[in-house]
């Protein structure tokens, strides 16, 4: 019977709906690093691409569009020449900063150190 009780408890557990929604968006590759870079202030597309090593222009564009659709990022176009596009976090996007800092601290403590680009 004790085994049945523990099985019932496990069967009743479910992931929090909010956690599911957060990770559906922020759990996609590149999204967290993009938001993290933008927590230090607005950035032009080119600067974002440089700040997130390995991301393609297409993927960066796709992720920024998703973040804008979710209300976390605003896209601002400055007429040229040259035409420049800047991205900044909305209030909702900026509110992620404490959580991202906590996750970064957790990663430093519990995840193996990854390679870092020279000069950073």
C-alpha cells in the first residue's frame, strides 16, 4: 500500500503552467542569450549578432521576431543612410533580468565551465 501512495503522489504532480510557457519561449536555443545581452541596454542588430557567437542572421531575426511577438522586445528602425535597426527590452523583457542573473549564477556554480572567446 505504501508503494501505491507514493505512486499516486507522483501521478498527481504536474509542471507549473507558467514554467511551461516560460520555457516554451526562453528554452529555445539562442533566446536566453539574446535577452541577456539586451538587459545591458538597447543594441543594433549587428551588435547583437556579434554578442551571441555562432548565431546566424536568420536565426537572430527569427528569435527577435518571436520575442517581439511575445511583448519582450521592441524593434526600432532608424532611417539611413545606412538604415539601422535597434532592439530594446520592454518592461516585461527587462523584468527577466533578476531571473537571468540567478540562472547565470547557478550555471557558474553547478555546470562545467564552457569555453570562452578570447578577450572576454
